C-alpha cells in the first residue's frame, strides 16, 4: 500500500473516532421499551439496546472513554523511546546503564499484573483509563526504548553526531531532523501505534470483565458506556440467542477501525 | 570485554529480588499515596472495621513493619486469609488450587509457540506466511476468548461446566492465548529475524564450506537471544492469561488476581502478584542457566588430534 493511501486511511479513521468522541452525550437518552433490540436503521444507524436506546450513543461514549488516554499513552511511549534513541547518540554510558537496569526490572513483570495492582491502589475518586494507560505506557517503554536505541546504535551513535557536526550542522538539526525525523520516526511511531492499540484493547478487556461480574469498571464512570458493553450485549446473541447481533458487529467494527488506524499509521511512517 | 558471567549473574540476582520487589513496590505505593494506608486498602465506604484490619494486616506501624511481617509470614507460606474473594479461606489454599491451572494453560499455549519457533528456525514455516499470522495476531485475546466461550456454550449447552467442557475450555484457552495479541506471530517473526541475521555471518559460510551443519554451528550463538525471546513470550502469555481465564471461566491465578482486584481483596492481590513475580523470577533463572551453559560450551577447549 502506498504511503499516501495509508495516510488518508489513517486520517479518516482518526476523524471518525474523534468525531464520535467529540459528539458523545453525557448520559444515554431515556428508555423506550417499544424499540428494544430494534435493528440498524430503525433507531439510529446501528440499532438499539434492550431499552430501545440508540447504540450510536454507546459508540460515541466508548470513543470518548478510550481515545484521549490511548493517544496520551502513545505520546508518552513516543517521547520515552525518542529520548532512549537520543541518549544512545549522546553516548552517556552511565545513564544508559541505569535505563537498561530499570528496563530489565520493568520488563520482568507481567504487565497485566502490575496494571491490576495499580487499579487496586488508585483511589476510587481518581479512577479512569488515563492513569492505567500511563502505567501501561511506562511498562511498554523499555521495549520501545531498546528498539530506538538499537536504531541509533546502527546509525553509529555518538560518532554519527560527531560526523554531522563536523559537516557544520547545528546540534538541534542533527538531533531533531537527522536522528529523530529521518531515522527514529518509523520505530517511534510504530511503537506508539502499538501502545494506542493495546490501550484500546486493555479498556475493552477491563470493562468487559467488570461488566461480566456486574461491577463498576476501573476505566470509566458508571454513567458511561464502553465498547465492551456492545461486545457483552452482542455476545448474548451467540450464547443465549438474543437478537443483539447488531451490537456485536458494531463492537467488532469499532475495534477494526482502531486496528486499521494503528496499522495504517505504521505503514505511513515505514522506513524508505 | 565484559566478563561472560556478569549478565547471567545479574539475572540470578534479579530473579532472587523479584518476588520481594513486588510486595516492596506495593508497600511503597500504599504509603506514598495520600491518606491512611488502611483506608486505601479497605475504603470505609465499602468495608467496615478498617482499624481492625489495619491491626491484623500490620498496617498500623509503618511500611517497614508491614513489609517485614509480610515477608516473614510469606516465608512460612502464610499469606493470611481472604476477606472478600473466598471469605475466611487461607490465601495459600486459593493459590495452590489456582496455580496448576494457570501453569497448565500457559504450558499448553507454549505448544503452538514452540512449533512456530522451530518452524521459523528451520525454515519449515515460509516467510510469506508471516502476513497471515500477524493478521490473526491483531485480534485481541478478549474477542478470541468470547468466540471460544460461545463455542463452549453452543457445544455443551447446560453441561457447560462439566469435566469434558472444562477440558475444552483449557484447550481453547491455550489456543487463544498462543495465537491472540500477536503471541504466535511475534515468536515466529522474532526467531526468523534472529536466525536469518546469524545465517549471514561469515563463520556460518565457512562452516558450510567445511561440510558442517548450519544450525549446529549457529545454535550456541543464538541460544541466549532465543532464551530471552522465549522468556518474553511466556511473560506475554502470563499477562494475557488474566483475560482468557476470566472470560473462559478457568479458575487460575489470573482469575484470582482479577477477583481480588475487583473485590478489593488486598491479601489475595498481593499474594497473586507475588506468585506471578516468582514465576517471572524462575524464568529469569532459566534464561541465566541457558546463558551459563552456552558460555561454558563455547569456552570449552576444543579437542585437536595430535596436539
């Protein structure tokens, strides 16, 4: 696929998700049992839930829950991995050793375990997806830093900087343009896209599991609906034969939009 | 040149440290957060008798006291009693019941991954299949688990909780865990990249010219990296086990950890997290042992006839 096609596709997916998030209502509309389980087109474009409320609102609220924290986590990983790559070029062995040691320890812990412990310790008033997404970003950072540092190492590390400085380029230009923009970009953006995807899946997983146990989710308030609610509702169409297949398809479709956006972004910035 | 034993030595040290590090970090976090530690663990809005719990859990005499007492009890396999998940039951009993299920699940999930690793290393799995595996790997574990759970319900109906269904649950869980979230795809592409980079080394070409086998020559050199990759894969599986176990209804440590977190059963969460850390520590030991064995093998003086 060409870069421009990938770019247009990723942008369209982002616009769809941002549009959903920006228009998300604070609360679902009032119930209308006459329209329970109405199919797509009868109540909004995607049909209705068991109380006759439009599933479009679920999609909008779910996008609002997930989009901001996922982008924040992606940016955090992008920043940390860029810093890792630049540090390798700066050639400070002590700082590198400290980062490597921290990475070894963080990398040795199963991420979900750390995340659940964090969810337990975060005060209930502060709960939301953002702190969990940032914890996930910190846990994902060592791998991203390692990869960015390996790219910087292949460039020649500190010798690469010296060589370009000898050609008369300013330090800022060498670091920001030659290293970050030209060389680290594919790795950094790919890692950030992966984390964006992982945080989305994480939200789905945590909300689904909480929904299954009839408990409040760690990721959003009880007044909001997540895409996991769509999957949960849709699952009953397979397991119990309820007429909720449209919810399942909508949930899977939204997951596909985020996955496509992440993959197209990676294609857009791939190395030449 | 760095001494060969430093890296495995650091891993051994980290492996010993890890089971203590997890409770230490949790302890530090509890006391670092604003508010009374007992109220963080057991908020008065959701549970009564906070002061009694604080005394029972040694939360009333500072972080060092709490940590020391917890480690001392843990050494005697005493993790206290559950106060929410299975009220009154010793946490060690819950752990010993759930640990074998998680180990079975992860062990079975490693099956397809091992096949993928061997297939990629020997070239039996062609590189053109990578696209397919990575597309399958894009599907999150939750979605695969839901499909698996639905398949169990459809296949077994009202008998969905009998022994036969449990066996199927475990098998489906293992396949889901092994394939979803890119586990299989990452294992195959990682090993393929590693082996193909090594295959291009000059010593391999020379070995081929001498009539020696490529894989036998490469193996000692790629083994430490392979062990590292496999450790990362197992950690990935352990992490994913939480979702798979809960959705498929497998009562493993992941399920226990989730229930503990959801019901704010601090004792259960602390013990389950420590169990995961101990498994991770054991993996570090295995990796270090592989590195030591490889280092001893490549440093062994070769036998030269007539010398």
